[in-house]
């Protein structure tokens, strides 16, 4: 679970921090969701030329992303703390911190 979370975090950071990577992902997403262009490629054999996707981020977008991550971590921490306080315990093999 930790490996998957770390991989998702590093990939999302890379997409947000490297404009070239963001443009590539944006172009792929646009081609994937362009039904007419996709049908033309598959049915008519034409080559698709997706429009240029402007990949950008803003301070408000970064702030909302950071806020949502902090809130998610806080909600998870409260849920774990309540489960521990109620004596429910944690699943076997779950390690919250090294040596703990």
C-alpha cells in the first residue's frame, strides 16, 4: 500500500512540475476522450491530430490540491485514532510507523 501511494504521489508531482510531461498527458487524455476523432481513426483509418492542450497550473489550483491532501490525511488520522481509542485495534500487519 505504501509503494502504491508513493508511486501515485511522485507521478502526480512529476505531471504537475514538468510542463512537457503535463502536455503529453493532457494530449493523451484529450485524444482518449475525443469520441469523434477516435471513431475517425478506428472506422475511417484517418490519423488523428489532437489539438494542443494548454498544460498549466495556478497557485489557487495548487493550494486546493494541497488543502485536499491535508484534509484527507487529517480525516484518515481521526478515523485511525478513533478506532484505536475504541479498542478496535488495527489489522494484522499494518504498521503506522517503524518500530510501532
